[in-house]
């Protein structure tokens, strides 16, 4: 085995050879921690430790299988008969323990284990038995709340006593029914496996000593991701010799929202005063410039054990930084860079990383338009997300109430008391009459029946009628906001206020901004809806993808040749929620560190200065650069030509710029520069539509520029831009306090003021 250990670097070898007593392997990103832990287990077995006395616990079956295969391969290479240590996830370990100790745990030996689908089905059955049919209480959300309660030692009775609204009380009732269903079915869910095992080991001294004697050497992988129950299990299984080895990196703890507690890793030396700490700091993935930049960011977190990573790949090139005018320009820049990289070598892997799912929309649309192949990881394509489809279904209903598919999608979303019996009756009435479901609703509402089912149907009919009026009177983006407000959809998401629902709210706000951008580009609302439908249909690409669109959370454990870390703005990264949470910014900083250290060869950071404001989509709001950008030493970063600012620079931008300016004039104005830029040549448009003499702005200026015009909704404004000719001519008008609006002239309803 000694010759195999020669393959390790000095720190990895120290980790593999330090086998007695508690050991913390502090493994930085890309430093070969799986290599160290597998060599350590193989070394133990090669030196006579029975394989069954070696336990390793990790978080995924895939990781456990990879470790198992590596250990077997190492033993074979050393000429030792292959032997299998006990390698599993926490849940698999607990299942096997409880099977063998069923009597002591008060369980039947043949108890069932409910997986995710079984648990969801059990919640649905519990809700059905309680006759709870309410879309504000989705089975998935209820299951999440039950899991949270169980892991925090809360019973259904306690949940009910502490509930502050009807949904909380009903969730507690479902919890109680769910637990009884599991008990009657002689079944345990995933949470029960951990909780019942911990309780057994805690309460039964004989059982605890038996299993401590069984596992002489314990390993815990990804220790920074353990929660309190998993930590207690590890402590209970650790025998008097304290031969426990944990492997982790406090800088990569990014799952606090799932219960992970980084303080467990940070306090390892306090829990085990005799602990030996081995740091793995030789990085085999990234260049030194990338590591220095990432290290400079995470060094600002106060609670760290600390590491200094050195790259085996050499210095590499500087990071790049690009500050774009808006989200569209950011996506265009990234697409251009990706095309250049892939054209040079189509086998290179590239990732576009972002903090929240809504950011993918701009990239998806630009990539599709430019024919750039990509795949989406960690979420659905923007227009395939349920909340986006729901909102657009309401829009289509306002346009065409006879659209049965759209009607069925939102008839009871948000819940309005229209159950399956009523829907079945509507379907049958429509079938008999050969009519649409909308016609069936009209028939039910206008009929003589005054049953309970008619009242919610009448409310739905009135809602669609109100939306039809709004569709005729309002600008598309404003109309979409009306849909979300009048339908109660936004209110439903805000009331539930789960992390998933917060993300759904962000997606709907982004959808509204997308509509505003589409209208500003001269499209009709129908054009936009057609495009959204075609995007959904064309979401799959054949062949090797040229880029991966991925959330920062999903990048853990992955690596790419080239990484683009986008949306580096305050409120996005760090996320606005984190700014108000204890230790929230620290976790966001670790998330950025993980994203940065995924890069092998190059790392590019981008941000958009302006994003549209939900509630007034024609207005643009200037953002501040992410605080994490200022934490990167400027000598490690090259600002890309065309960027609006240098890395970390916090320039004060004009709050609502007039986008009709040329790029040069726009840049001059938002930077507050006094020297006017040379005006970009403008194409001569046809004669103006308004008779009053215009203010001349130069020999080549369009005569319409500077004119005062009146719009029926926005009032009096000034023409600041003219593009195109004849029927396609677009006019940009600046309205005081309302920002700059862009119109197709023939539809604009503009009058001389």
C-alpha cells in the first residue's frame, strides 16, 4: 500500500496515514478530497483493519458508489483482495441499522420506507381524508412543512398550537393524519429514518455500544453540509477511541436553507479537543489568478478556519469584468464571448452562472436568437415554469375565453372553491352542447340554479370580464400586472412566502419586464405570446450543448473550462433576502466563492447597470455593483472594452435614462460627463406627423426631435428619438416622472401639444 500512497501529495498522504483519533481534513475547492479519503480507507484495510469496521457516510448514492469503486480499485492495485467498507448515505445507514435493531426501536422488521413520491402520495391521501382541497395548500409545500417540523422536534399538536392562521392549523391536521397513515402502514419516511435511529442510539446504551464497537473508524464526507440530526448520529456512533475523520470546507457551505449548519464544522476542534487538522491546499482545477480572486472574496467572512490555495496549473490569465447597460446587453456580451470560445474549440465546457432562476430569461432569448446551443440545469426553461404558464393562460383567456385548455389551467388557481365535481359538470355540459367550457359557465351562471357551485363560477366569469376590459384599456405590461393582482395570484404567493414562492414572484416580475421590453422593441402583445409559445416548443436542442445555464447552488461539485458569473449586483447577488437575515450575506459570499472556483481556465464577471422596475416597467432603476466585486483586488481583473465601469467602481448613474440616445451619448449622460459625445449619424426619417416647428438639434437631426406631444395615458412629453421610416417608424417620448416610452407611430395615439 505504501507505493500507492506515494501517488499522493504530502498533505493528502498525511490525511491518509493519520488514522488514530479525531481528524479534520479541511479540503479546499479542487484539492482532491475524495482522493484523500478513499486512499485513507484503503490504507486502513491494507493495514489489517476489517473492512466492515470502516464506515464512510456521504450525501448522495452516486458519491458513495464512486468511493466504493475507488477503494476496490486501490486494493486490487496493491495486490490485496478487494473488500468493501460500509459506504452509504446517512439515510441508507439508518435504514440498515433500524432493520437490524427493529425490536429495540419498537418497529416491525419488515417496515416500509416511503420515498419522495410515496411521501407525497401519503400527504395527498391525508388531505383527501380530511376533505382539504385547496390550491394554497399544495401537497409538496405541506410535506416540506412537515419535514421541517419533524427535524426541529415539533409534533403536530405543537404545530397546531403555534399556528397563526387557518392554513397553519390545517397543515397541522394533515401532519397528524399523515403520521397516523404511516403508523397504520408500518412505514417510515426519510426523516423518520434519521430521527428514530438517533433516538434509539441515544436511549439504548446497549445498542449504542454495540454499534460503536462495530464501527472502529468513521468517515463523514461533505461535513459542512450536515444538519443537527446527522451530527448527533455521528457523535452517537463515535466510540471511546474517537477514530472519526470528517472532510469538509467551511467556504463551500451553501445549503443553510436546507438545514445545513456550518458551525458544526467550525466547532469540530471544540467537540474533539485532540483533533488533528490536515489542510489540503493544492488546487488541481483552477489557475492561481482565479483562486486568488475567490480567496480574496471569501476571506471577508469572519467565521473561517482559513486556507490558502495554490494552483498546480500555474498563474493563468486575469479575470474579466464587464458592466453592461442592461440585462439584454449583458446577455449579448456573454453570448458573443461564448461564440468566440466555442468557435475556437467546440469541446470546451462553458457555464453561465446566476443567483436566481429569473435571470435565465434574458440569456435564453439571446442564445436562441443567435442559434447558440445550451442546456439548462437547476430549473425549467423560463417560459416552461408553472407560474409563467399560469399568468399567460389568464392573458389568453382575456383574449379568447373559449380557450378550454387555458381555462382549465386557471379555473381554480388561485383556489376559489371550484372543485372536481363542478369541473366534471362543466365538461359534461360542454360535451352535450358541443360548446366551450366558457359557454358552459355562462349557462350555469345565468341558469335558475343558485347552488354553492354557482357563486365561485360567477366570480370567475366576472374576473375574466374585468380582465377583458383591462386588456382593451391598458398597456400590455400594465395589463399583465392587473392580471396578477386581480386574479389573486401574487397575493397567494406572498401569503405562502416559502423560498419557492419568493422565486415564483421574481419570475412573474421578470415576465412583466419581458413584456415591456417586447413592446418597446415594437412587437405587439400577440407577437410576444407567440414567441413565448414557440420558446416552450423549441426548448430541446440536439447535439452537444455549447453552454450550460446554471444556478449557483447547482454548480456545487461541477467544473467548467470557462465560467461567466452574471448579475453581480446588490439585491441579486447578494440576494435581497439575505441582506435582512442573520449571516445571510456570509452564505451569499460562500455561494459566490463556489461559483468562482468552478472555473478551470477563465472567469468572467458581469453585471447590468439598469433593470426594469416591476410596477412601472417603462422605468429603469440603476443598481449598485455587488459588494463582492469590490472585494476582488483590481490587479487580478481586466475590464473588458465597452464596460461602463471598472471592477468595484460605484458610479452614481442617472436613475431613469433615456434609451433613445446613441450608445456614446447614453454613456456620456449616465456618467455625468459634461463634454458632449459626437452624435451618431441618424437615418433621415420621413416627414414629421406633427405640424408645429421642431427644435433643431443639429444639421442631421430629425425635425420631430424636441416636439411636445400628448399621450392619452402619459400626458405631455418630449420626442427624444425617431427610428425607421413610414409605417414602421418608432418614436421615443420622454414623459416627466414616467420615463421614456417607445411607440410605433401609427398606433401611438399621439397628438400635438
